[in-house]
C-alpha cells in the first residue's frame, strides 16, 4: 500500500524547504506567488490533501508563553545569570495580567530547542533571555523566523535585524561609566569584556567607554582591554591576565557585575585595594553588587520595564499586531568601589 504523501515529499518535488511548503499551503504572504503555485502543483501531483483538523489544532492558542534561559556556565550549576532572574518577576506578573501561564526552561543548545518549541505547540510564543556568542546564535534565530515562530528576546538592538528585541542603551551606559571614572581622576582605565560583534552588548559598552576617553583626549590602549564572558571565573582570569601584562592602570570598567566581582577577587589576592589603588565599576546591578566589599558602582537596567515590554511585544506578535524593538535608558549608581575623591 502506497504511503500518504507528506509536506516533505512536496518540498522535495518543488525544490523548497518543508517550512516554505507549510507557509505556501496556508497562504502566507511571505511566500511569492510563483513559489506558491509551484508548491500547489507538487501537492496536486502527489494527491496531497491538507488535514484541516490538524491545521486548526495548530492554530489554537495554548494560553501559555515560554521563557527560555540561556545556560550560562556558573560555578554553582545554577546555569542562569542572576541578572536575568531579576526580570523573572516582572515577566511572570505581566503574563498573569494578560491571562497567560508561563513555561520556564533552558534553551539547551545540545538540542534543536528552536524546532522543539515551534513544533510541540507548548506555547504561543517564546521569550529568549541570553545567547552567548551572538554570531553563532543568529542561525537559531533565523530558523525561528523561517518557522514563523512568535518570539522576542532581551539583547542588543541592531541595525536591519528581523526579530524583535528589547535592550538597554549600552553605549550610553559605557560612556557614563568612563566619564565617572575620569571625574574621579582616573586616566588609565582598563576594560574587561569581549569587545567584538560576537558580544554586541559588551561591544556597545566598550564603544561608549572609548568615546568618553577620546573626548577627554586620551589614547585608547589595546593592552588595557581583556576579553571576558559574564561569569565571576572569567572576570577573575581576565584580571589575572591584565596584571601579568605589567602595565599601569588605575581603574577597571567590567562589562558586567559578575566580571567585576571576579576581578575584585583577583585584585585582593594581589594586595591591590579598591578603590584606593584601583577604582572598579560593573554593569547590571545584580543583587550581589551592593553586598560585596566595597559595594560595587554599577549601571542599572530597568528590568521591571524590560519584562513588561517583552511580554507586551510578544503578545502583539501573537495577535499579528505591529511590534517593534526598543532601547531602554540606564543610569549609573555610584557606590564605594569607584570613589577615589573624598
């Protein structure tokens, strides 16, 4: 007995992807008229009939949104950057306000999580928090877009991006940090964090820092920059690398609080006092920042507004309403770690 034709059979005959077949057969405007006709012709040749019951089932709303955390390498195996946990409350409240449940999971890069959630219909849409190397992550985002999955993410807002993201003004944040350290009399200011397109949020903070130094008439010294990911261990190792270079520095701008806290441990081990010998500033204002010794000067991002905007924009996408990316303001919170002036 001949098996029933599938959308994959149609894709093979029409020379398109299975996702394109699905879009074409349901009349998506993303598919050109020429492609739609080719797909329909292949479907007719294979005597393929759309299962309307299954199609209707796929279109039903689950009343659930999925929140997927990126798995950060953490020492205590929590695998969640504490900065993202600060958004969890506002995201949960926003979901409840709109009558949605929230499903929380890891993105699990060892599997095709992008396909799993799109195909399982566990949720009507996805909120993504964290991504590691952004250039490697773009492929996953592209597949979500191709599958017409409704999703939003917290992260850098970049020119010509096709997805919706909510982020903070990283450039301004980096600039105000450097301006504050310059005002404290610092002139050799190091930067700990990846300053490349692989980590666009860190890169924007670096660019803001560099702009402030340039405006102050100071040269940007490449030897004062050390790559680091957003973990305490990475911050500790980056500071060790900087110290081994035997170059003078009187301040450190760490691209995240976790990097700053790791750097603080390394400075303490080398007998360097903060802020007397080295002023130190982080970014994020995680809860731990105000409890380290000395308390950490840092940049605050509005996680409450961020969580609400992530949910609001995702629901707009689900309802096929206009949604747009947004950049939220930041502010510097000055604590003892950077105060060199009496």
